C-alpha cells in the first residue's frame, strides 16, 4: 500500500513539473526554454488556453420577439432551389419561315406560391408571372429568351437563357427543290 502511495505521489509531482516551463536568457539575447529547471533559468507563468463557448440557441417564441423583424425575415429564407429550370425552344434552335415562336419555361418541381417569374424575350419582359410567351411576328435573326425565378426575399432560385434563330429566305432567292 505504501508503495502504491509513493508511485501516485511521484506521478503527481512529475505532472506538476511538466506543467512548469523554464526560460533562460543567453548572453547573445536568445532564449532557451525547457520543461526542467535550467541553471540561471526562471519559471514562466503561462496563461490558460483561450476557449470559446457558443451561446445557447433558444427556440422559444419569447426569444424570437427580441430579434429585429429584418433578422426574423432572414431566418425564414430556406435552402430551396429548383432541380431543373429550362426554356423551350432549346439553345441554338433554328426555325424557317415561322408565323410565331412559342417560348415556355419548364420547372421541376412546379412554381411555388410566392416565387416570382421574370421571363424576358429579346430584352422585353413578357407577361408578369408568366411561364409562357409567344414571339409574334417572328422576325428574321437571332432572338434571346431568359427567365429568372426569385423567392419572396429576392433571392435568385433559378435562371436560364437561350438563343434561337429565325430564317426567312429572300424573295430574290427562292428555295431550291
């Protein structure tokens, strides 16, 4: 039993000695550090390690009432995004002598309530909140269509754009058969 006590006391003394750091300043100004006492050295007082504890989050409604309304509305933003957002016709599609070109937006999943749609054809907005537009007349040249979907907080959830071409042969060069 005395032997066990002696071992425990020596382990405690060794751990206390390991916790102390000694420093000695040499003649050239450099410093020597050691975990053992040095001749001419002094023990160094080390401060405890800095720690951080995150504040506890409270989910109660009384805690939410203390939060400014702007911050509460930002907490309502979710991580929703549309899986797919495409425009028809497909990019670089070519139409020859069309009366009109139908433009549509396909979403997966479908449009959520509260989300806004901005469909633009050749730089002009289509009907507000519409996922469909018709280019009529379909003039010769390259046309563009772009869609942007935003949530109620103005965060962009989806955007896509395409370019398509309309060909109208000249009357001076009728089609060859």
